[in-house]
C-alpha cells in the first residue's frame, strides 16, 4: 500500500464498531504521564481516553501495552499523545502504521469526544488512506483548517482510534509499529513539534513493547512479530507545498510542481490521466480528486487495480504527489468556465476568474462560503474568512489557482467568475 502523507482530511463519519468476540487487555497498565519531550504510541485499551469538552484537558487512562484476542475478533486501539507543552497546540499530524495483522476496518480522527484535534471550532481536512486496509503501511493525515484558538491548552489526548479485525490471522504475537511521525503547531509558518521537543515512539519496536496483539496466545508468551512492509513511494513532509501559476489571460504557462503534494489545476484537453500526466513520468506518485460527496477518486501509476480515475478534464483541480520537482507544460483545453457549482461541505476548486482581490473574486458566494484556503510555497496556508477579515491573510486570488472552499449553504452554491 502506498504511503500518502498529505496532512489534511475531510472529516468522515465514525464507522459502527461490532466486537464479535471478547478481548482481554493486558500489559504494563502504565499511567499516561508527561515525560521530557513528547510521547506518541499505542494504547491497546481505549478505556479512559476521552476529551470532555468542558474546558478541561483531554484524559488518558492507563496505557495498555498488549491485548489478548481470538482469531475473528474485532477490537479498538488508540494512538495517543502525551507531554505537549501547555503553551503549544497541534495544527495537524501524520504518521504511518507500518505493521498490523488482519484488516483495519475503521478509523476515527474527527470524534470530538475522543480526539484532542477535533474540538469545537475545528474544521478538519486531509488525506488518510482508504479503509478497509489489509496491506500495511497505512497513513493517517489530519489538519485543522479552522484557524481556531486551541483552548483549553491540551497536554495529552488521542490522535486516532482504530478498529482492527483479526479474522484469519494465525496464532501468534504481533506488534504494531509507527513511522514517519509528523506533528505541527499553530505557529506561522507551522513548526515541527518533534523537532522542537523531540518525540519518543512507544510501539512494538520500543522497549518495553507497546502495541502488542496476542492472537489465541497469552500476552508475554513471545516477543512481538514485526513484519514491516516496504513502501516503493516517497513520503513528503506533512505540510504540502504549492506554487500557483497565475496568468492574466487564458493562455496557460507551465505548471511548476514540487516534490511532495501539489494542489493544482489541470488546464489541458480531455485525456486519459496517464496521457495527461505523461510529462511528469516517473516523478508523479499519486493523484487524488475530491468528489462532491466528500470522498476521493485516486490514481496510482502502474496500479490500475487501486485506481479509479480514468480521465481528466479541462480546469479540473487535482492533488498530485511528486517524487521530484517538475514543470508540467499544458496546452489550453477550452475557454475557461464562467462559473462553478460547489457542493455543501469541502470543495476543491479551480478559480478561473481574472486575478483580483479575494473579496471581489468571491463576491458571488459571500455568505455561502465559510472559509477559503490556498496552499503556499512556504509550506503554510493562506486563508480568507469572510466573517472574520481580521484573521484573514489571503489578499489576492490569482487566475487558475486551486483552492479549498468550505460551503455552508444547504444545497451548495454557484461561484460566478466575474471578468
């Protein structure tokens, strides 16, 4: 499974959890206590982990290192964080769960009763890999785009709650491992928390072992079996970068793409995606396209079974993961549209109006769009919040810039691109 490390996620509903057989949690039952630096790891029993939303800190119960299960069981475990300084906060995070037995059947990053990043005022967006997944590594990528104050000052909490189905898993002891851990704060530009404070990872590669699953045997009966699966792709940094190419006319110039994630507008003709991206081969690693239903279509070069994007059309916004910087020359496919229908919720949009101040450019969706985001080359965000101009830092919207919009109008909205 390819590692997809873009740090923003459209919030998805918490899937129903059905435990088909009893499970027994055992281990050190080590209390979650702040230590020098940050601790991020696995808690194999979610009991006691919550965010009460009452103005107090999130809570962590005892951190259980191991769970005893039977083949066919379905159970939950958490990825937790502890030791966050009270004067700092989390804007977003990403990590890979590199090894796990069975199938991940559900993930929850946006449940405010559990997750510290999903508190009231948050607006979560990102790409996490699809569920169900039985081919590790699996990538979690989440960011809060609401620019909300982090209050109360959280010091600990859950980053993700996961459901694992061990149907068909042979008897033995297995270990969960983490890699590519990235945590960023609210600074401008965002700072890496693991670089600021250092991070200690409590997983099956740590001593003592955390994230241990004993299938039809007792915890502690053997060291955990860790079977990492190498990934053929390059994992970019948590903050995506973009260099939008502005043009005052309909004549496109080469679209400069960077190593990592790019949010860009395709300007060419209707083509099979492999032909449209031929000039980027072999640098392009993955392509995602946000749908109105808040799901994603995707394309992986050389992996047709995992891909469902077949063609691309003029003025279509795409998320493109690149291994290297590259220019993407394009011929104009058609005259740019004069407007665009936006669905209620998050939309990935190609702004096709003339370059102008952002308030004028978005005048036709005033009162219907809560926030508009633009990724910058400085690995940060610029945003425009119509109701809060004092916190907005995006002044101008350039022609053919790819943007993210959050539409609150029931039934969606129509964005008219004034000449």
